[in-house]
C-alpha cells in the first residue's frame, strides 16, 4: 500500500491510496476463508466448501465486506503512521475490489489546525477570594429551624396572616360543577409564600376558622392545565383551622436531625460547603477568563466546519430539551431554523476554539489519559446516572464516544496545567460577605434596569422556585407577566 497526503486547506486533508494486486487478492481470500467456516452449502460439509464455490455463491457479500474491511484496516494503519486525529467523519471515495487488479481510493477528513501557541504558562490572572458571610450561615440555620417547626392550632378565632398555616377544603366550580383536579380536603397551606394563586390566598385571609367563602378567579392564559388556561372559575373554600408554626431554638438535637453531630459541627459544615462551592465557581470563572485571553492572542485560528456545525447541533438539542420540558417546540420561539443556528454560531465557535487549543497544549505537554482514568470517569458517570457500569460502557463503545470522552479529559488536564502554572492573585469579593456571583439555577435571569427581566416563562419559574420558595407546580400556574410582577415586588421589598 502506498499513499499520498494532500493539504486541501489548513483544516482539511485528502489521502490518495494505491493498493497493489497482491493485497487485493489477499483481502478477498481472507474474507472467503471466513465465509468457508460459516457457510452452509448443500452438498458440502461445513468448512469444506471450495473457495471458488463460496466466491461464486456469495460474490456480492464477499466483495463488499472485503472492500470495507481492507479500507478500514488501512485507514487505521495510515492514521497511526501519521499520528493524525480526524476531527470529522472520514469520507471515502472508492469503488469495489476487483480480483487480479490494482485498487485505488481516496479519503477526506478535517483535522485540527496547527497553532502557533503563545506562552500559556506563568500568566497573571485574578480570582475572586472566597468569603462566606455570617448572614448566609444564619439563613441556612433558619431554613433548618423552619423545617423542624411545630404546627399548633391558634385558639383565637380569626383569619390567618402571612407566615401562618390554614387548613382548608376547597374546590373550583364551573356552571355549578366541580372542576376535576382543582379540589382538596383538609389541605394545609402556608400563607404569604406564594404557594397558591394570589386571589385565592386573599380569599383565605378573610376567613376565620369554620367560615366559608368564595371568589371568582381567572386562570392565566399559559396555565399548566391547558383546559383551564384563561378560564374563569368560582373558588369555594372553607377554613377548618388556623395554625402557627413554632420554630424551636437551635440546639444539638435539631442539628442532629439535619445530619450533623452538633450545632458547632453544623455551622462549620455549612460554611465549608459554601466555601467549597464558591471556590470552584470563582476558580472556573478565572480559568475561563485566562483561557479566553490566551486564545485571543492566536492570530490564525481556522476552525473545522464540521466541528462547529456539530457543536451547534448539540446546543440546539439542549434548547429542544428545555423547550420540551415546557411543552413547547422550536416554533414557539418565532425563529427560522437558520436564525436559530446563526444565534448559536458564535458560542459554538468559541467552544471549538477552546477545545482545539487545549488539545494542542495537551499534545505539546505530552499529556495522556490512561485506561484507568477512562474507567474511573465512566464509573462516576454510571453512579450519577444510576446506570449499570457495563451498560454505560457498552453504550459509549457502540456509539464511538470513548474518544470524545478521552479528549474531554485531556482538555481538563491541559486547563488545570495552565491554571496551576499561572500567577493567581486573589482579589476581594465585590461586596462584603457576599459571593462574587450568586449560584443561581442553570439559566440565570439577566439583570435589567432596577431588577430582573425574564427571557421566557421557564426562566421565571426557575427563579421563583429558587428565590420565592414556590413549588414548581405552583409557579407554573402563574403567567409570565405575574411572575415578573412578583419578582419586581420581591426585589423592591428586599432592596
């Protein structure tokens, strides 16, 4: 076999391969030999069928498989000899083998560009120092005390107020008939925590123990129950009791219920947990800033087009998953497929640049990933996804995901190497006792003038669950406008 490599572009290669007749015939003979061992042909014992009979009877399969096997074997041999890692699918331009004739074919694929790496060691970078405020520890303590509160019936006959619990039976009615799914008996509702539609809470705050009342409520247009969205119902309710939540004093026994040895250990654990998470967050932010600054110095950085398109595909799949959880599709965004892809292109290109740069650093430094490291990572993923290790491993192998996993681990190693060699300067957090960036849900709301402006309802629901203490099902019952109104009110009250 002889081959010649052509450079079609900085990121694309073409290899022309010439295979002599003897190798062609050897490939055909090897495939025929396999068929002889397995084929059942009438008139012959298994394994004793003449090669000429096998070649004649199974010609199409034999020549097809022999061609594929030969090309795959030679591609692996060529790539190993060139120490070249394709960054895209390998496109093969080939006919079928012909006995007693030379064979030629070509392959094309994309590769990572050769980078003129800038100095990446000893760089200066600022990392926000970790600060855990006493108020944050106290806030967690308060939540623990809330969880351990006792609920006692208030003897005074009066309506409930925010912070108290009302035991209530209720139902929604339309045309005098109960609405399925909107009813409950002796349901305990904590007032003032936005766990129910505001109009319903306002009704309950007018009723003393033993009293009944009703009010008309119009469900939001995007209410989770589509059959009720925009519909007006009559909510009828009877309050059975008004209860108060009595918080205990913080003691060792309370701390033990929360899984700690005593109060001192609990407070230390809370502080260490905050510090650990914040340290990782601040370090990740500094790492990202450092890598971006280094990559920006690389003047020539051509990108393999298929890598960028593949990364866009992944981002679109993530978006599709988030929309699907909201019961929506791409059409709800009001954008064409081309506009959606265009919106992700810059993010995809940045991601690909980072990966290629880090893989180049890994090669420069001679970094490697051992089979034990691959196994350990798969074991960790199996635990996180609650899948049997052997099933997850087979999935990765069958779908050719081991190499991408190895590349990801190499990138992680290279990133750590760069950061470990950096001149890291700790700087104070922007505000006393507060983290540099609050650890919000994955989709963090974007700050607007004077508060928060949600991009969609899913973002608003996540924020409301995290900051207002609402149950997810309750938050989904509000319209985006109502959630925005509540967020604005919350921020104004806590400004």
